[in-house]
């Protein structure tokens, strides 16, 4: 079996790594991949951009690829699945219409409202003045969301009115997320702890994976600006089996059924960002792909069934497929370039990756790296994801930081409190 993985981050490295463990997979290509995928058994990087659909389709046909797996949200929201399926090619992920669940916060909110899914009250705005007047009327804390894709950085949980108005200015006036991002969703603030629910679906059936907790803020104790994610762990004690069943039956199934009612079949990964406060579970957001870094920890626990689920979901029939998780805990720590998520520099040599990888039950996934002859250099804000598995959360976290201690590069930074919330449960 030959598989193409589209993307270049830590999520895609984790997908390649997990695929390579299946004996049925003989060859993996990563487009464009990174310094880590280039070193994985069975994998070869190919220099094709993630939104160059014609070149990707040509490559798949010429190399007789059996399945394509899309990692990032951008090509999904641009219709890569529609393009591949039009040519009769098997591809994992939601089509363009279904990917609106991430590509448009307003669309997702409307789906949730009509499906009866618990979420924060909200209003949509298309200009600064009306949005600012609403913020001044409602007060703070309040949540400001850019409607379109923003690489995980389009949400501001504003503690003050001033902070909310500044977020509106960045979106409407400064257009930091692009001129096309001209719709804002303003939500009521929700108290509680966030968690991420991931599941496979074929549009009818759902196979839940595990619930994880990401750490969005750049600094310890959830301070500083939002990032694409600074670390994660799974399973998350905040969402036990009973609550997970609730999410599957009262959130995930109603979502795909409401989309089906609209003529949209959602295949691929269901990502539900949750806000949990006691017995109250509300949806913060839906995404249309594996989270990053949630993917790294969730895939680390999967023992079998990954390739089967990818293939069956893409074909539209998950009947009879089982995904089995190891009875272990997984945790990861993201190493970033100093200055991220704002200005940072790249091109620094990284040392110690091999030393960390030698530690039992540790895997270092590459996110923002590139291979330069025998060297690995930094090439992004989030650089590496040091991931560990063990029997309990404390030993898993300790092991992850043991791996972190082996690695160094100029301006390297990371959070020191990954998993702390889980330890306090």
C-alpha cells in the first residue's frame, strides 16, 4: 500500500510515523514534509505545495498512490477532497462544504444552533463600529473570533474591553488575517477547562479516539497570547468515559446529522473543542482535521486500526472497523523559536534530537524543521514536539521533559507546566 500525506508540521510527522508501523504500508510520501518525515522509515519527501492540487493529483496517479491523507485545514477548506474525488482518487478528509465547520465560525455556529448543540451565545459582525458598540455594551470577559482560518491564532479571549477592541481592530482595520477575513463572531465568555475530542467518521458512523488537553497560551499558567498549541496530554481526566459518551451522542452525531440534512456528508476527523465545567459541556469550536499537537499524543496511544479507519472513512463505510488504544498516557512538549507566536528567527542548528529519541518510549516529532545535509535546522515557530508515553500522567510528563533536556537550539523556549491540570485532578 502506498500513501501520500499532505502537510509539513508535527501532525503530519506523527501521521507518517504511525502509518509506517503498519506492515501493509510499503511506501509513504510526504508533500512537502519536513526534516522529521525525511528521516522516517518508508517515507520520502516530495517538493509539492499543499494547495497545488493539479501537481498532487498528477503525482498520485503517476506513483499509483492508494490513499491520500490531508493533514492541514487549508487545502481541505480549499476543496482538495472534491478535486481528488472528481478524479476517482481515494482521499481522507472532509470535502469543501463540510470543511466549513472550521473555515467559517459563523457557519459552524449556525449548524450548532440548528442541531441543538450546546455552545456560547454569539453575534456576527461585518464592520468594526457595530462590533465595538456590541463589545462596549456586553462588557468583558468576552471572546472575539475571526470567522475564517487563522492558523489557531484567530481567537482572542479578552479579559478587558480594551483587549477586545484591539482584537477587532487587528481583524477589521489592520487585516492581520487577510482582507477576506471580514466577518467576526463575538461570543459570551465560557468558564471551565478546555479539552479536545477527536473521532473518525464516515458521515454516518463515529469511532471516538481519546480526549486530550492542549495548552494554547505561550507562557506557563495559561498566560500570554494564543498559539497553535504548546503541548498536550491524553487521556484528559476532565472528560471521563461518561462525558465522552455524552459528547459522541449529543455533539458529534447531531453535527454530522445536521450537515447531512443540508446535503453535506462529513467524512474524516471530527475535532470538537470543548469547554467543560462540572457536568456542563459546551462546544468552543469544530475543526475539520487532527489537532496539532493533539494528534501527536492521540496517535501515540493507538495500538491498531489506524490505517483501516483512514481507508474506511475515505470510502464512506466504517462498519466493522475498530481502533484500539494502548492503556497508557501520552504527553508532549512543544519546543518553540523564541518570539513565537509573533516575530522569531529561523535557520538555527538543532542538537540532541537523536539523544532524546534514544530514550525508551519517547518520540520527537518535527514541526518547523528542515534538513540541511547532515544537519537539522529550525524553520518555523513551533519547532519540535517531544512526545512520551507511560503508564500514568506524572511519569509520562517527567519522561517528556527528560527528552526536552537533551535538545537545544538558539532561542529555544517551551512551557514547563504541560499536564499540570491533569495532575491536579
